[in-house]
C-alpha cells in the first residue's frame, strides 16, 4: 500500500508509546502491517490525512464522518461477508476520492 497524498501535524504519538515524525511519511511511502493500522487510526482521529493506494488497483480512502472507502478491481464475496459479520456497513460504490492519472 502506498501513500499518495499526505498531510500531518508536526509530531504525534500512537497509543502513547510509538512516536512518529511525519517527515518520514510522504507521498510514495510504502506501508503495511502495524504501520498501516496506525496510519488508519491517525486518519480517523484527524491527526493526519492521506489516501492509501496500491499499484494493484486497491485503495483505502477516508471521508467525512468516519467513512472509510475500501476498493479493489477484484470483487471478493468472502471479504464482503467478513466485513458484514464484523459490524461494517458495506455498500457497493466507487470512492469519491478515487483519481486515475
């Protein structure tokens, strides 16, 4: 997953023990695992903002009111069912933040 657009405050902590300097996160930075989860949390807390996109046509975008747009060119019934079973509201749509160059 690659950061395509990034904005942040000068310094911040995640869960009071991990210190991140936003200078280390910029357009084109590859993130995964715990870092990806932490970035998603910071976006939802309105500490940073970015669009996360992969070269494999997968994206995670964030909108107003804690909306999270997750998209892929490949439809996965299993992923949709997993999300619904875990309390997520699933709606088929294209992210309003999706841009194609």
